[in-house]
């Protein structure tokens, strides 16, 4: 069928031939021809996986070429047809609102992890930072030992209880804030949405869209993390003193040389626990299990792990499709056919920039364009 594994054959025949007699190990002759001289015509749909299994059955005591080698030979002689993968059908489109600009305190909070570093004793430190983008007030800086969800969640609960809720939270596309396959949502950002907070994901690779917060990270690094403290506890004590100085003593140019504490007031939107979502009678309700699946039409259908434990509402869209909602958020379309995957909503920003007029990241991260501190 194909040439001997050495890649040699008779010239001008257009078809490779087997080498001299002997076992596969000794003469290394064409194993596929040895398996079945008519394989090329009898089994045109066989690929390397099936041919490898066939050869092992026929020559179990001899050396059989690897599946990768068989695949390479098939490709070399044009015996493999490349299948064009079908592109998954897109779900419904959603136009995101324009990016909210802070006009007053608690309009937008900037949230991020400053890049981790090691304390003097070698322990990792991941500073979780939360700041009010209007007043520059640093609401919280928690030096965590990992990026695990539980301590991050607890940090936000404490902050919400003490300072209330913002109208929007601006974050990058990294975990645990973003990265889910449905609207970029994770368990954490799903919780924010259910609290009524707008989640504003910056565009990938454009940290300047959260520039005021990133500029604060530079001050943090220079003043308390370079070099770091001898231990994580010592770093936390150092951070507490620095926060007091940053918020209450340091004048800020962007604030007319006032301090952030002179401008910032706690939010009037009070924190409240999230209750199970209720839906109108036109919806069928399903609860997402720990693997991100729901039970629908006698089949388990994957929606997303970000929605574990959430109650989703399904409403008929047409004869072949249902809309899937979390509260008032359209997550996507679920086809009735069990072999058709869930189609998540495609999010598009209303004021998205084009590549032609979008300045480079390097330009916008220079000191001339970063917010003044």
C-alpha cells in the first residue's frame, strides 16, 4: 500500500513497494503491504489508528511502526483526506453598553491582582486590590497566598459589607474574575451580576483601559514591595500602614491635590445576600449541577461551570431552540437536538475601537498618558 518505512521504492512506478523479504524487524519491509496487499483499495477510509491496530494483530511478535509513522506515510503519499471542521454556530448577539466612566464615587471600582512576588521567607504573595476610580481611594488590598476562589470571595464579602456596592466593577480577562466561555463569566463575576453590579471586562491586552488602577499598582510596587517584607504577615502590616498614608495623607494631582479620603464616601447601595432567581410561568427552570450541566429533554446538556448551583430559565425561541437565561441575562441558545451543543451569547461592545485608531499599549502605558497621582 505504501512505501517501506525507510522511504525507498522503485523509481517511476508512482507507488511504493516492499523491500526484501524478512520480518518487519529484520528487513523493515512495508508493513502495510505485508498486512494486506489490497488495503489501498479495500479500505480507503482507514486511517493510521485502524491500520496500526491491524498491524499489531498480524505482527504481534515483530516490530510495528508507530501510529505517528504510519500517519506520516499516509500524508506523504496523499492517502489521507483532510476533513474541514464545521465551525460551531454562533449564539445570539448582545451589544454591551458603553463603558461606564466614573462621574462620582462608587460608580466604577477597579479590581485586579497585582503581579505576585515572594516575601523574604519565600512565600508567594498575591495582592488583591480594589479601588474607587473616581476618588482614587484604595478600598482594599488583601495579600493572599494563592488565587483560590474561596479567599477572594471572602474578601469581596467583607468589602461589600463595609463599603456597600459599586455600580460597576472593571476587571481584566484573567481568572478568577473572567475566562468563562459564556460572556466571559466565572462564578465570581456571576455573583457580582446577581448583586446588580455591572461587570466591565477590559479588552484583552489593553491594561490602559484600567489605567488609574494600574498606576496605583506601580506605586504599591515601588513603595512596599521592592523589596518585599520578610514574611506574608509582615507584608500585610506594611500594606495596612501604606494604605493609610495613600488614602489619608498623600495629595493627588488628579484630585486637585486633595487626598482620596477627602473625596470618597461609602456607597448608598447596601450589600444583600443573593436569593434564588425566580422566573415567570413561560420559563422552564433547571438547576446547574457541579459539572456545569442541566438535565434537559432526558439528556445532560453542558452550559458552563460558572453557573454551578444557579437556577436557569429556559424559554422557547422557536421549534428547534430554547433561550437560556440567568435572571435577565441571556446566556445563549440551547438546540433541542441533544448532539448540538449549547450556543453561548456573543458579546460585542458598542463603542469598540478599530485597529486603525487604537493606540498601542506601549504608548498608553507611558508616564505621559497614565492618570496623574
